């Protein structure tokens, strides 16, 4: 029940507390949160995922995250990133730009993006000549391992949640996951932002879905400085401890310290200010700019979704299935089994109405979760929304009955939507801009205090050194005086 309470109350929140979820869920946040998200988005039903297989898969992924006992890159981080991705998908309305398969790939990528992380950086693997670095030729060492190891798990019969995908669906999903996870390599960070900025300056930017989702996952991966202070501070201390452990290894191996890895000479506040100002803030600004452009053609749908208050109610239905999964149950299929006939009816209705972006007729009524709770949360089938998108934009999303390619793109043309309808800027920007500003202010205040403390310590050290020198001089003075007297007496004689 504690797990249910956490999921229902806060899963849709920007500053979701994954630490509370882990505490309530017997330190199995990946299993509980992963099951809940895949169920509430309708992925279990849509792609015929056996609940027992999903539970086994999530358990294996959770175990892989715990393998190296990392302070930061562990199962809590995986769950935190997956929840943040969920927030972006549902609260901004981004899910309405995507097919079901793309949503499935995005959620899976978030869940496995740091699978079997070693607690050390790519640079450490390269400099130490690890077997993993040798295997992947020093290129995106960890990211390649995360993907490869996770797909090896998926090949096992009792973990294969992709077993009922068609060959084409599997290839598209795999390509998307590979692209997204590889893009979390920080060595690609500045080029990724530069490319997206350049694209968004065009008159009618064609935003590739793979590139868009890669940026979303990357931003969610580094988003903790944009979360509530207590959560951000906790993550910061855990990450620094992981860095310091790497620094200890580097010292033992005779390697130079990597940045922020020397536990005796790292300025914490200054490092976080720099990380926020030069990495996180620019990334999230570009991501928000991108979201506003890709969501502009579907603004009525996206705004309706992001302003809905149905998330908690939907979570209640979905979390019940997640809790059942934790107890070995398989009730998830019952939650979505009623959607088959309604999806068929909705598809027929929308064939006649898909030119009206503002139509309320069954636009979001194809999810069994919503049909039960009468709230707007996450659809288990995006066919209706995607048909509306396709009819109103050039190169928009395709219906889920005809999956788009992984390299598909959507135009940012706004002519088809009501110009007065804008993507919900509050939902896209307000949560993280507020937290970033507050956290940066706190770190700057801390940096001032730290600088004052260092100055005071340096002054005290200088004073102590001066006092020691004076004491030594005082001790030497009598001896020198006696020596002078002796010399004078000798001269007199």
C-alpha cells in the first residue's frame, strides 16, 4: 500500500521522490515504476507482453543496476530517469506526437540506459585499458555496454518482453533505443545541442523523432539539478561519492585524477554552478524550444493533455497492477482487455473526424485506464491522436496501425492549428526553470560561504605559520646574543 500511495500521489510530478518509492517498495523502484508506466501507457496490452515475463525482465534489469553497488548509477537513478521521461511525455503532451512503438522504445530506453554501469566513467575505462573499452574500441564504452547487455537479457525466453513484436517493429524499436542510449554519452553533448539549435533556427524545421527523443532522454538523464533542492542535493552527494571512489582507484593505478574525482580538492558548490550554467540549463532550454516547435501543430491535444488532472486517478488503476506484479500477480491484462472493441470504434469514428484538431469526440477515449476513471492520462493506443496529427501537418506522426520508421520526422508547420493554441509553456518550462534558479542560488550562497571558510582557514594557517616562525626566532635570539657576546669578548682579548 505504501508503494501505491507514492505512485498515486507523485508519479506525475516533476520532483518525484524516487528515494521514497525505493524505501516503500523494498528497494525495487525499477520493477514497480517500470511495470506501472508500461501498464498505464497500454504497452502491456498493445504489444501483448506477458505480465510474468515483464516482471522477470524488470527484476533482471534491477539486479544489473545493483551489480556494482554504485552510489549514483544504480536502480534508483534508472527509475528516476524513467519517471522524468514519463513526466515529459504526459505533462507536455509529447506522447501525442509519437506512435505506440515510439513510446514503448522511449520507456524501455529510459529503464535500461545505464544497465550494469560500473560506477566509473568512459574515460576511466579507456585510460585503464579495461576489457569493456577494448571490446568497444574506446567509443561510447559504457553506453554500448548498457545497450548490448540489456538486449542480451531480452533474448532470454523468460525476459523477452518483445516476443510478440513483428520483425519490422523490433528493428524500429531497437534502432530507437540504440540511438537514444548512445546519445546519453556526455562526449556527444555539445554537438547534440549545436545540431538541434541549428535545426530549430530554420523557417520550417523538420525535427527527426529519433533526434528529438534522444535529446529528451539526455536531458532527463542530467535533470537532477532541475529538481527540488532536497532531491538534487542528495543526488549530488551520491554522484560525488561515486566520482571520489573512481579517484581513489585512479590514485591506486597511478592515473591522473579525472575532473571532480579528487576527494581532497573538489569544490562542490562551484562544480554544481558550472554544471547547471554550462550543461543542464542550456540543454533543457534547447529541449523546451524543440518541444514547443514539435507540439505546436497539435497544440489543442497537447494542451488538453498537459492541463489534465487525471494522472493520480490513472495511477491508482495502474499501480494496482504494479503492486500485483510485485506479488507475482498477472492482473495487468485485465486492465486493458476491454480496449479492443473500443479502439476499433474509435478508429472508424476518427476516419470521419480527423481533420478537426479541436474535436473532443473520442480523441483520448481509447485507454482502458481513462475509460474507467473518466480522466485524461496516458492512452494505450495513439491511433486517434496520430491520425489527427497526420491530417493537419506535413510529415507528422503516423497512426500506430502503420508504424513510422525510426528516422521519421515531423514538420513544425503551424498553419493547421489554431494560432491562438500554444503548447503549454508552463508545463514545458516552469517546473525546471524554477528549481534550477532556486538551486543555483543556493549553490552560489554556499560557494560564498565555502570561499569565506577557505579564506579563514588560509588566514589561520598563515597566522599559525607566522607564530611558529616568531617562536622559532625567539628561541634562536638568546643563543645568537650569547654568541655575539662571546665574539665581542674574544675580539677584546
